[in-house]
C-alpha cells in the first residue's frame, strides 16, 4: 500500500487490529521484557525523568514514536506518576491521506495528540533538494522544541532506539571520520531550559516492529516527497553492513554499543572537547603511555 507518494510506503502489519485494551495490556505482559522493561531501564540508567517534568512526546506517526507514546502512558499507569505529558505531532506538509492516517492511528491508540502544521516539506523542496534529510531533521527539531516550550514543557522525548544509536556511531566513524555517539539526553542549544531525551535507547527495532504488527497498526514511514526522489541512503547502507556482520558475530551490535561506553582515552590519537582539539602528544612526556 502506498498513499504517501513514490518511494514512501506505509508499513503494513501482518495481523488484524487488536482492541486498545489488548494493545495496552501487551506492553506490560507479552512485551514487558523487551519493550516496557528496556524503556524503564533507559529512564533509570540516564535519569531521563525527574519529579515535576512536563514532557512533550514527539509523534511522527512512525512505529517508534507511536510505541513511545504508549510506553509513557503505561508508565504513568503502572510506574511513576510525578510528571506530566503532552503529545505533539508536526505536519510538515503531509498528503491529506497521510495526515488522516496519523490522526486515525493516534485516535485508535488513545493518544490525545496535538497536531500542528509547519510547512517544512515545502521549504526543504526549495532550499535543500540535494541533501534534504539533514536540513529537514534540523528544522523539525527546532519546530518541535518551539511547540514544546509553548506548551510549558521542559523536555522533548524522541523515538530514537538502540539500532539508531549504533548506526549513528558507525555512520560517524565511516563517513564522518569521528567517533561520536547519539546521547540519551542533552540540553537544547537554542532553547533555554529545554532538554532532549531518548527513552527508547535500549529498545531494539525488531521488538518495536513485532509490537506494531501485533497491534495491527499501519505506521507512517517517511512520507517525504523530496527524500523519496533520492536513491540510496548512507544509513540504510550502515544498516545492511551491521546485518551482514551479525551473520558471523550475532552480538556485533551490542559490541558497537559497548564501544561508546568504553573509550580508552590512553589509546586514542586525539579528541575534541569544549576547549578545542587535543592530541595525546600534548602531554606525552609527562604521561606514561605503554604498550
């Protein structure tokens, strides 16, 4: 099924739709270990929620953000309830059928979403046809921050998951020539008092896909008419690389993740921080570097 335009398909589930009660119950039963448990683990490990927080959960309409919204709802029911939620979805210029699907999915899942228009697709089509995804991501992020702040929120929650984390790390190594991780939380650069959080940090994409198929929901994929015209994607190439590596080493994805936690500073040629660029030679005479 393709209602988003050439190249942007709506991902189809393999099962019939479940009731809202069945869907919500599955999160804390069937999928408790791989979804709800890892969601809670991410929150606790990186202290993503603090008492009094007002969190804007960004919903793109894709499988990751729909699950994120339901996990937050279940957390308030069965876990901690010392924070408030706002569910926001930006319409960057969707085809009417895509917008309708977003609305219907949120209604079916019991997500009280606020949808607002930004017109970003039209802007990107004019100014960034050659490299639309980077500019689009930046503009979307800024728009979501602005909307979240207008609603009195101090945090913006995005649906990046475990696979996004390791793919980003490899993308930076292979194509960027730098070792840079996707952090579970960070402060907004241009929006004072705002923080971005990624509660799905430990949740693997395969398990998200299984849940969305169980629920019988048709999530949006990209729906971007500009990106649809582009052939190939560096992120997809990295995804295929990891998939092929897993054939010989099934835990290679977990090793990549651990590498972002276990950087040996005594064994790197150089690094950068807020004060600038540094080389291990800067203090070579004073420091003991041994083999």
